[in-house]
C-alpha cells in the first residue's frame, strides 16, 4: 500500500498543508473520545508507520515522539463522556475532530484534510478515506498521536483506581472491566448511555 498516494496527489496540485485526522476511543465505556490532526512535511519518512492498532506499544511511543518532533503542526481534540452522552458517539467524534483541526488552523493555513472514514463539514476541502489509517501517512500519524494520548489518560486512571484494570483494557468493555464495575461501582468518566453502564445505573436507581 502506497501510504503517500493521497498526499502526493494533493502536493501535485500545489497543496502544501495537508492535515491527517483520526480518532481513538469510540468503543470504551469510560473517558473521552480523542482525535488528532497532524500536518507532515512533504519529505516525511517513518519506516513502519501504519494504523496505530497494528503497532506494538513500544513502537507507538517511539513513533509518537518522532512525529511530535518532525510534524509541521499537530493538535489533539477531545469530547468528554458528558458530551458523548449528550450528542452520541458519532457526533461527539466529529466535534472532537473539528476541535483538533481548529487548533491546527491556528498554527498553519490548512488547505486540505484527509479523514479516517468520517465525513466532516469544514470550510476547506476534505477527503474521507475508509481505513485511512492504513492508506495515508498523515492519517496514520494522527492515529498514533491520538492513541498514545488516550492510552496515557487510561494509565493515569489506572494509578488512581488500580482495581478496575485500566492499564489492561483502556476502558473497553472487557469481561474483567464489566466485572470490576459491578463489584466496585461507577467512578467519574463513565459514558452513561453505553449499554453495560446503563444497566448498572438502571439497577442502582
């Protein structure tokens, strides 16, 4: 797969500032959905960069530092659990993406945005690419930035509440995670509209 195909087509049209956008955390029961927008230089090369889920944690962390140090611009966007409950996860993801894009627009004059799967209504041109994190170098970079950022939040939560096992499940609804919330109850940050959380709340009240 040519990870530079989409970027090279845009560079050929004279477009210089291309943002890659991706999200992490649509499925977890706890915490925000996190997005990243990354603008890479034309000559950017990072051997092995692909969809962050396919990388080891060690490799992701290494790539995170490299991207952070070599990107022209990057920013993180979030939507809180309360906003997810209010707007639904699909809309909240779009809001978080727009927040990341908006922050990048304050750093560079973005001309085009490549987005993983989701359509976005913006004041600049966009291209939505299914499985974009495996097809575009910019989206792959955003995938790494978002994943490492969100995982760090889950590690902090794990330090505070080790009995929930956040370092292992990162908030996703694993069997052990659901058993833990049944045993210890709900802490702050749970998405109240998500099935397993909703069930506990219905039993409590």
